[in-house]
């Protein structure tokens, strides 16, 4: 909770910096996410359930800062099999249902090319906190791990203006939540498509 308050306070400070005449924007996008690394070892299925909300402000014609809230969920039903514990002492047969819900809250910056034109490619990167909920269900048994992680992301995308204040946002983003003392790292690539709204 302390991390979230710090990130929100910093984002409000950055976005409220005296930027008279500069553009404020919000993005709302739908995400399709592909698990990577240790995440893919647990769940290999592509996720079609995810969303991102950004709000930010341009500090110059090319540089902007923003805050991001995302949600991505992964699910996989495994084949009926016999599963053995890491220490090899317990074996259980059945069908496993695996879930991961990831909730990144990040601060970022982006460098935008051709910001005044209809088509504006950009590169973005940021840091923040990732709430990861991992659950495994098997029969009447369930095991869930909930943990906050420190994480980062790079992103490549573009805005395409449909009118003065409405456009399309498309991107590819790599999210990586670093491992903690008790949990593994989580990573995935999110492909986003949605709306870009601007206001002076």
C-alpha cells in the first residue's frame, strides 16, 4: 500500500508540473498478452483478457510523463496427470486449473516522434509495482500466492489521430515483475489496441 501511495503522489506531481499550453492525454486499451519465461512455464496460453488505462502530460513537444494502471489475467486447464511435489515426497493425480492475475501500477516517460502530425510513433519505459496473484486449483484443494513485486517495462507504439482530440493507440509492451525472496519473476508481452484522447 505504501508503494501505491508513493507512485500516485509522484504521478500527480509530475503530471501537474507547470506545463501551460502542453497536451494532456488519456489512453484506454484492450490487451492480448503472451506469457514469457517463468510465467510461460506455469501458464503457456495466450491471454485475451486484459486492459490498460494511462493518463499523462507532455512536458515538451516530444517528451511526456504518465501513470499506468493495467490488468492482465492468464488461465490454463492442464491435462489429467500425476503431479509430484518439488521435494518428491508427494504425488497427486488430477486436473490442475492455473490462474495468474497481474496488476501493474507504473510511472513512465515516453519520447514521441512527429507529435504534431496524425501519425506519431513513440518509445516508452517505466517502473513501478506489480501485484501478482497466482492460484492453482486441483479438486477440492487450492493454493494461492499474492505478492507485490518491483517491475519495469519498455514499450513501442504509435498514436493515430482520427480527429483533433480522438485517436487510436497501438503498442507492444514487455512487462517484467522481478522475483522476490519468496516468489519467482513474472513476465509477458502485451499487445494493445484502443483509444487515445487528448486535451489542452
